[in-house]
């Protein structure tokens, strides 16, 4: 799976560095961001978030998991669980 998570820097057409991330790395970063938003919604300044708002975030996590499954197969569930647990405990 490590090959999916590689990223590299390349020169762009206007001589600027661009960072290219794999699709898996991008989805993992989005999952981490969503988990952080969930944590804040439940425990942070936004602790008054509505049930609908929190459920919408959980539904987005499920969508990200489905995207990962298309790319890497059934191991996506473990990745989402690991990222979720790391952020939310």
C-alpha cells in the first residue's frame, strides 16, 4: 500500500514546484480533516452542532471509505477506522 501514498515534487510549466499526491493520500487527508471537524463539532467550540450536521459528516466519511475501496479494496475500512480512532479516540 505504501506505493499509493507516495507524493513527489516536480517542476511545473512556469518553473514552479508542484506537489503531486496520489488519490489515496488525498482521500486520507480529507478523512483526517473530516474527523477533525467531527471532533470539534462534538467537543470543541461547535459543540452545539445539530444532529443533522454531525450525521452529514459521518456520511461523508462513508463516502470517502467507498472511494478508497474503489482504489485499494477492502483494506479501506481499516484505514478509515485507524484515522478516525487517531483523531477522535
